[in-house]
C-alpha cells in the first residue's frame, strides 16, 4: 500500500557532515526494516551505520527504491549525483527525493525513467486530488502534537509514541505530513505543498476511519503561534479532529524560528488556544501531556525542567526521544 | 497597475436567472466605472442594468476585457459561449474568468488568444510566486472581517467600509482575496488556490507598507470555526496582521455552511478566539464592530436584532449593505 516501494537503498552522496544526512538517519532510526544499506560517494562524511553497498549489491539484497537521504548543496543536483541516479534507474531502482529541486524537473532523469519504466517520487509534490474537508466524525482515535514553535520535535514525538504503542501491542499508525516523514514511512501528505482549500481535506484523507482502539499519530507542522505557517497547523487541528493533543516545546529558543520579532507562547497559552480550536472539530479533545525537546540541556537540567513542567501544567511531561514516550502513551491509553 | 485591464464588457451569457450573474452584479454595484456595458445572449434571464452592447460597440466605448460575469452550468464552457469568447478575442478583448473550469484549459481559446496576442485571465489561479510570510510590522492600517461562518457577508462588509471611507475622503483600498473580489477590482490574491506554505506570505504581499493613515480592507475568507477552510482564515489573520477586526454574522443559519453537524459559534466566542489569534501578529489589534447580514429579516426585525447585538457586545453593529457602514467607519477612525 506504500506510495514508495520498500525496502530502500539510502543515498548519502557526498554529504559534507552527518547533519546533512538527516533524512537517512530518520529512516534508519524509525524504519530500519525499510533500508537494506547505504550508498556513499567518494568524500562522503556521513555514515548512518548501515552496510555500504553498490547498486548491484543492493538490488540483490532486495532494494526497490534509491532514496536521496541527504540535502544537496546550493539546490542543484550535481553531475556526480546525476551519474549515480541515472545508473540506479538503469539498474531497476525507483528514485525518491524530498529535495526542493525536483527529480521531475531534470530532463535526463525523466528520459531515463521513462525508458526504463521506473518511477520518480518527489515527495514535496502532492500526487493525489484531495477532497474538501467534510468534518464528519471518523472512527478510531487520533493524536496530534502542537508546538510552541516550528521544529520543536513534533515529528519525533509522534514517531516515539507510535513506536512505544507498537511495542506494547497497541494499534497505532504514524501519519506523515512532511517530506522526511513521508520518506521514512513511504507514504503521507506533503501538507505544506497542498492547495489552501484542500489542506484540511488532505488530513481527513490521511487519517480515515479505523478500529475504535486504533490511534493515528499525526505528524504536526508549524505552530498556531508562527505567523508564516499557522494556517497549516490549523488545517491539521480541524482536519485531524484529534482526540488527544500533546504540547511540544523547545525551551532554549530565543525567538520564534525565522521570526526574530516574535516570542514563543507559554505552554498554558498554547494549551488554551489549541484546545479551544480542536474542540470545534472534536468536543471531546483533551491535552494529554507535554513533549519537551531537551537536546540542548544536560541530563539533570532536563529532568528538573520536566519535573517543573509537570508541576506547572499538571500533565505528564517527558522528552520522548531521550527518556521514552511511556508517560505519554500511558496518558493516551487512559483517554 | 491592475492585473486585468479595465474597463470591462460584462458577459452575462445565457444566465438562467439573476442570481447566476452574481459576479457581474458585484462589479456593477461596486465598481460601476469599470463596466461600459453588458453582453447578453438569447434567452438570458439576467440584467444588471447596463447598456446592452455588441462586441464592436463595447470596443468603441473603450472596453478592454470581456469579463465572464455569470456562472456556467455543469462546469462546461458551452459551444454557444465559446463562439462569443472566440469572437471577443478576435475583436481585441482580453478574457477574464473566475470559473472552475479554466479558460487556459480550452485549446481553441488558447490558440486564438496566442494568434491575436490577447490575454486569458483565470482569476482562480495564482500568477505570482508569493513569498513565505516574514511577520514584519508594516506601515499603514488594516481591517479584516472574520465570520461566524463562510459566506456571511465578509466581502460586502469590506467593500461597504471601503466605499464609505472613500466618500469621506479617507485613504482606503479594498484588497480582494477571492474570485469575485478580484474580478470586481481587477487585482488581488486567489487565496484558496495558494499553496499552503505561501498563504500568509501572499496576504503580506497583498497588503504592503502604506501611508500611516491608509486602511486596507482585506476581504475575509472562510471562518475560524469552519473546519474545511479555517486554515485559510488563519493565514488572513496572521498574514494581514489586522489593526481592526469586524465580526461578521448571518443570524438565520441552521448550521455551518456545508457542515450539517456543526453549529455557528456565538459572537463572543468568535471575538475571543479571533482577537487572541490576531494579537499574535499585532498586539494592538481591536475588535471594532459587528456586521450582520440581515437579508433574510424584515426591517424592524433587523433593527431590533442589531440593537440587541450592540447591547450584548458593547460594540457598534450594523448591516453595512442595508443600513450603511457609517458606524463601522466611525469606529475605525477612532482606532
């Protein structure tokens, strides 16, 4: 059922450092079963810890799609990359990419893909005609992380909770709404590229009727308090009609991401605003916990901070990536 | 500076009734100086009260663009219409349309437009690469109507207030964000067709720096409480960074438009939600009045209702189309 055929060979190219391979790391961390190996070019400074493979070796190991797991420099697909991508198509791989510059805009890749019958997946571009949202109540349950800012750990929160639920044998699906999430799971909605009128409908489409005890963990985007992207967040809240909200926060930001004149809201302000809006679509919605991204804090500092948040908010608080998502899943199970 | 060259000849086609000519009526009501006449086909049941003209007569009267001022039946541009549209291109008219099915998707129109050097304006489709919103404070003032529901009179509220301000010699511009508004004024942003990430940026682009005593009247869209379109409304609130909000309401609705399971919010609920969100982008934002669409009420009933709203909300309330926008402009002038 996946939009992108798995398993993958992860293309790390000539990544200048480990950070540039963020997408490949995400796949390795969250869906290791989806990746048979990594492909590194000369000078590559990233290593996600998978077996280095040639294209032929990866095909023999069963890989179906070469996923570009690395950011490119200057928004250009270099001739060195191009050589590998063309060879991969010739070897029988589909290609998948979340790059800003699209595979489909490269005439040579398009020509070779057509000649070989392979697919080019640009996950930044919607490939579905989404409906207008109808707001009808759907079966099953949905959880959404809403942030005090962009890029505070909403995707990792959803992935951690999904992982913990599956380990417990609970029914759970991560629902990707961004490029990295889509490449990790092979499917999803590239919400920031959807036409305005269809945003909420695309989220309804992504999170359909399901078993009563099944949870969708919808990947959050933007923030209600981030003026550039708040409309996207709103569509997630109303299209996703969440039963549970998790408040996501990164405590060391000096201002809103990309907006030096704007400060992050407090967690109580986020709670009140998000809950009031969510209850328009689902009057039973509850805020069930707080997810704090403590990556810039020492362990003692992080634990003290989480304890203080629990006392202030009267909600379980954790850094799910660092300390596990158990508290949040316990709270979900009680909904 | 207009995207669409004025003045217009208004094409009413074979409109089955007056309602079908909504766009033409809007142009006639709000920018009569933009229309030299109307073009009606045999069997047309609409009449906006302009002189009936042939294409040649309209060209001689100075018309530059044939505007499709009527909804088509079944989403198809009929052969009868096509004949007129092709002749209009041949006569030297540009064409402008807000229809769902696009002029640019009609091969014959495209071919004739290319051969004659004329333009096809599909105002449903953005023609600008809008920026990501930067949230920076802009000079000048902005007013936005936010509704308890979709289609409650937000565009008419903005047009009425703009009209009243211009009559008083105040600096004012109506900023269109929908198809009808764009055709009325010849310019604007078709917000519901903008890509999610660029919605708020397109509203910033539409309402740039201006004189300190100049007001933009931004055409509202959707509703914060309408789950299908709330993301678009949010982008208007954060991209427009309004100094003043007007609450728009239609009191006779039985449920939210198109959503039988959803009820309209109360005016206090709308006020509190919209104001809290607007103050993220503009802490000085105020709610300055209430605009009620009383078209389904008798005059006495309407006046009594408005008086009750004024008492309940402690804000000026009017139906600006029926009773004038004076009260709302008085309140704006005091901001």
